[in-house]
C-alpha cells in the first residue's frame, strides 16, 4: 500500500519533471532561491528558519525603529549575502564620520583595508580566519544580530571576542584603560554642564553650541577607546574636552560680568 503510493508519487513527480513543471525536483527542497527579495520577505522566511537571529535583530539597534532592514547589510539577493555584510564597507556608508574614521585610522582598520582584497570574506567571523577585525567581527560576532560590543554584554562576551587574537591580560588592560578614560571624560562633561547651568542665561546660543561640542568630544573618547584609536582618545577626545572647558569658563564669566554691570543700581 505504502509502496504503491510512494511509487505513484515518484511517477507523478517524474512526469511533472518531464513536463518542466517541477523545476528543481523534490531533492532540492532546501535549494536557496536567489532573490531579489524585499525586507519583509527576508524577515518572514528567516523568522521561521532562524527565530533567534530575527529576535536579536528586532531587539538590537538595527530593528524596524531605525529602519535598517536585512537588505541594508546583505543586499537583496542571496548571492554572497553574508560575505557582503562582513566587510567594513557595508557599515561605513551609514556610520560615516567619527564612528568610521576612528576605526579606519586605527591599526585594526589599516590592516583590514590593506588585506581586504586577499581576505576570503565567505568565511564566518572567527579567529584564525581574519587577521584584524572588521566592524561586524566585533559588533555582530558569531552571527549575533544584536550588538556584541554593547556594554551590557559584559566582559564575558566583549573581552572574549578580542581574546581570540590578543592575550586575555592585554585585553583586560585595554578595557580597564577604556573605563578610566570614560570616567575622566564624564567628569569633564559634568564640569562643563554645571558651569553652563551657573550662567543662568544664553542670549546668543553660544553656550548651547559649546555644550554640543562637549558632547561630541565625549563621544570621540568613546570611539577612541572602543576602536583602539589613539587619535580619537587624545587629539579629538581628552584635549578637545579640556579646550571646551576653557571656552565655556570664558563665556560664562562674560555672562556673569555683563549681569554684574547691568545689575548695578542707576546713578
Ligand atoms: C523563501 C525563503 C527565504 C527568503 C525570502 C530569504 N531567505 Fe535567506 N536563506 C533561505 C535559506 C533556505 C537559506 C539557506 C539555509 C540556511 O542557512 O538557513 C538562506 C540563507 C541565507 C543566508 C546565509 C547565506 C550564507 O552565505 O551564509 C543569509 C545571509 C540570508 N539567507 C539572508 C537573506 C536576506 C538578506 C534575505 C532578503 C533579501 C533573504 N535571506 C531572503 C531562505 C530565504
Ligand atoms: C547590521 C548589518 C546586518 C543586518 C541589518 C542584518 N544582518 Fe544578517 N548578518 C550580518 C553579518 C555581518 C553576518 C555574518 C556573521 C558571521 O559571519 O558571524 C550575518 C549573517 C546572517 C546569516 C547567516 C547566519 C549564520 O549563522 O551563518 C543569516 C541567515 C542572516 N544574517 C540573515 C539576516 C536577516 C534575515 C536579517 C534581517 C532580519 C539580517 N540578517 C540583518 C549583518 C547583518
Ligand atoms: C542603512 C544604514 C545602516 C547600516 C548599513 C548599518 N547601520 Fe548601524 N545603525 C544605523 C542606525 C540608523 C542606527 C541607530 C541610530 C544610531 O544609534 O546611530 C545604528 C546603530 C548601530 C549601533 C549602535 C549605536 C548605539 O548608539 O548604540 C552599532 C554598534 C552599529 N549600528 C554598528 C553597525 C555595523 C557594525 C554595521 C555593519 C555590519 C552597521 N551598523 C550597518 C544605520 C546603519
Ligand atoms: C575591535 C572591535 C571593534 C571594531 C573593529 C569596531 N568597533 Fe565599534 N565599538 C567597539 C567598542 C568596544 C565600542 C564601545 C562600546 C561602548 O562601550 O559603548 C564601539 C562603539 C561603536 C559605536 C557607538 C556605540 C554607542 O554606544 O554609541 C558605533 C556606532 C560603532 N562602534 C560602529 C562601528 C563601525 C561602523 C565600525 C567599522 C567601521 C566599528 N564600530 C568597528 C568595538 C569595535
Ligand atoms: C581578528 C583578530 C583581532 C581581534 C578580534 C582584535 N584585534 Fe586588536 N589587533 C589585531 C592585530 C593584528 C593588531 C596589530 C598588531 C601589530 O602588529 O601591531 C592589533 C592591534 C591592537 C591594538 C594596538 C593598537 C596600536 O595602536 O598599537 C590594541 C590596543 C588592540 N588591538 C586591542 C583590541 C581590542 C580591545 C579588541 C577587542 C575589542 C581587539 N583588539 C580585537 C588583531 C585583532
């Protein structure tokens, strides 16, 4: 009975095949369609196959809220879709400015750029296969579609990723230095904001502009330590914050002096 049904099925499939109706026959059930697909199609199909991955994407920084869909990193076809996403170029287009510049001018970035053509990007992001990390090696490690360098991942994930290439002691020191540098930068940020608040007024928006600079330079320190860029830790980071504080102090003093003069009783 079973046999007959099976035989009949096969005969039918063969017949349809001859007629050209079954394009890739039954055994190619797993064959990947080439695309192109819309983001909604990628999500619908992969939510079934890789529910964890799609959940990570939804909860991570690139979810629907920031409108960075699957195709933004992978392209809209299956051809080399992972290889494309692993290259720094797939991130730099959107994260231009300090986020990318701090990386491309770091040792990791320079080594990566010089070796880009020789690197086989079809390999998954694992130690031994890449000499220096690209953006996704650190931020989407092991195909994790959240952000594997977010502080809330803790040392277990973040330091472990670096330790594939560096000694754990070296990596611990790097993260300890990063923490110290960010604490110092936060003190400077607080000092600047307290000074600005003490002025009580900002007639020409000068202090608001100076405050924007403070925030930008605090972020440069983060990029500096996160992306191992001495330039961003120092020139664009800490000394820039020191310069901001001098300018803020000057401006606040001017406001206070002006107030003192205008508050003087009329003679
Ligand atoms: C109709 C279902 C379907 C759709 C739609 C679909 N995929 Fe896939 N995709 C698959 C299957 C099947 C595989 C291969 C088996 C696997 O790894 O899950 C695959 C594999 C992949 C891979 C791994 C390939 C590799 O080289 O490592 C990536 C990346 C991928 N898809 C991304 C996408 C993106 C991006 C889209 C939308 C532009 C998309 N997929 C649309 C079914 C689909
Ligand atoms: C921010 C860029 C980015 C976005 C957005 C993104 N991916 Fe990926 N994806 C990657 C990178 C990088 C890899 C390779 C990871 C690795 O080698 O460890 C990857 C790997 C994959 C793989 C292969 C996983 C494996 O374990 O081999 C699949 C499947 C995939 N992505 C599907 C999707 C789908 C579906 C979406 C949308 C819901 C999506 N990706 C959105 C960057 C992205
Ligand atoms: C289509 C544009 C686009 C692409 C491509 C893209 N991103 Fe993003 N990314 C964004 C947006 C938008 C956000 C959310 C807003 C923000 O924080 O800048 C974001 C957020 C992030 C964050 C979190 C920032 C934070 O403030 O917490 C990281 C880390 C990140 N992206 C890394 C990457 C990496 C690595 C790649 C390449 C594999 C990549 N992105 C590709 C647009 C993009
Ligand atoms: C060696 C690992 C590594 C590489 C390579 C790397 N990053 Fe980062 N990135 C980090 C770390 C660590 C941080 C700091 C995270 C923190 O503490 O908030 C960071 C911070 C960021 C942030 C800011 C996140 C925030 O909270 O504001 C963005 C955006 C970002 N990286 C994007 C990129 C892009 C784009 C590239 C490639 C051009 C890249 N990263 C390469 C490790 C890396
Ligand atoms: C895929 C391998 C790889 C990974 C992962 C990696 N690095 Fe590196 N790193 C390198 C290589 C290669 C160099 C260059 C060494 C040399 O020749 O000077 C380097 C250099 C450095 C430097 C020296 C920079 C300088 O200006 O001298 C620091 C600091 C550093 N890495 C920290 C980290 C941290 C922190 C992480 C994780 C967030 C990390 N690395 C992840 C391979 C890697």
